[in-house]
C-alpha cells in the first residue's frame, strides 16, 4: 500500500508521537509511506520518513496555497490511503478530498481521520466536523469516550467509525535501576518520594487541580517532590505557599522514560483527554498511576491503576497518599501488572497490525 499521513505538526505531543510511530511501523512492513505536515514548530519529534512541509498560514490564501501544494504532491505520490490526525489535519484533508480539488489519479484515495481527544476545540469545530462528514471515508477514535462524544454531537457517522486505541512502544520502555539511581542523584531527590506528571501546561491537563491535591499531600509528606515535565508558561500556577520548593517544573524534556524511571509514581490530573500516551508509557515503566476519570483512562488502566473523578483534588490527593503508604513490594507488583496489561493490550506492534488490517479492509470495500 501507499500511505500518506497528514499531521498538524511534528510537535512534542502524544498524538504526533503516535502518528509517527504508526507511520514508521507501516514503512517497516514494506508499505510506501510519506508525511504531510501543515505547520512548523520549534521543537519536533525526529522522523525518518519523507516529509512535505506546507508551512500553512491561517488565511484563505494560505490555505488555498497549501491545498494546491498538497494536491500536486498527492498526484506524484498517488496514495491508496490518506490518514490524518487531529482537527486541523482532518479538516484539511477533507477539503482536499472535495471532488473539484482532488488530484488527478485513477481513483481518489481513501480518507481516514483519527480523533485523539474528547474535546478538539470550541463548538464551531464540532459543527465543521458535522458539515464535512461526507468528505471522509472512515473515522477512528482513540478511546470509547472520544467516540461517544463525537457520535452524540453527530460529528461522525456510527457506520463509518471504529475505536482503535493508541499503541505503546513497549520494547523502548524498560525499567533500569542504574538509570534510576543516576537521575535521582542528578535531581537531588535523595530519599524523597517523587511523583511525576507529563504534559504541556494547558487547560486540558488541569494542573491547578494537581497543585490543590499536592498541597494536601505535602501536609502528610513534607519532603515529597512533584516533577512536572511539559512546555508552557508556569508563572501563574504555583501560589505563594509552601508548594514552590517541592514542585519542580522541568519544561519540555526528551528524556521522559528516564524521568519515569526515577519517579516513584505517576499522576495525571487532566480535565479531558483522548487516551493519554504518557500514562500508558508510565504503566509500561512499571509505575503505579493515579489518574482522573477522563477519556480513555479507564480503558487504559483497567484494574491496574487508581482512578478518581476529574476536578476532585481531594480524591486525587487521597489516592496519591494511599499509594505513598503502600509497601515498596506492593507498588512493585502493581507496576508489573500495569506493564503486563500494556504489553498484552496496547503494544504498538499489535496496534499497527490492526491499522494494516483496517486499511486493507477499506481498500477492498472501495
């Protein structure tokens, strides 16, 4: 198959990482693969595949030029499948699939959109999804929660959709005691209990909820540390209280597996999600996880994690404290169960195979 992946950017985010991992697995399977990226960002995931960068400008003329370049590229590449990820890329490729804007090839490619979150922006985005619904052949969602949200809004058609969860690169995520000791020494964590959270500083991650919970945790464990890895402005988040010294804002990090190794447990405080990749990676690194009940969190954790209502900082703190009172052996067993769950149900190899089967099925039906 000839497969073209369309991404909004190659930025350091879960949706981008997932799409790149899938594209590279498809190339490893012998398919011809290329990417179109709508915009450039300063920090990007590395990619081994051919990439057309449109540097799209958010103006009618900029979008028209972007469609023109993409159309010319598709005429040369002649994809069988065009698979886009996240709202801007999904709508861009739908516009490219309009009868008057298709590239000149024997038949139009099959257009597949993937929705990565239960919330992809304001109401007008949902309306645009609804209006352009006929322009996509198939839509997938990374979790049942995301699928249900868009089905209820009539933004996707039930007959043309499927839930296909994220895949985790389990072979690249293996705990290493020496790495753990080294990084804890570098971070001057000593004997402190360390919690890790990963994700950009944005409303979806609801870090104010986490900080309220952390204040309760510190009342019982004043020597504990909270590490938060993710880009964004943190200046307004930590109040003038005893939190400042215990919360370490690490900014954008490319060594997240190292941080997961060094931490004792992982926490996710999000207000909304699709299926959080970092949470699955923490489970793969054998960490006990405490997470809010959003998107596909329960689908991911099963009974190997602790799940609390979104926005409930008291409940979040209670479960964090419960984890801290567990014995090391109990946390170790729970972490191993979490890794096994990911290996059995969410490995990237298994998910790539599911995608390959879906692509083949759609081509047979075309």
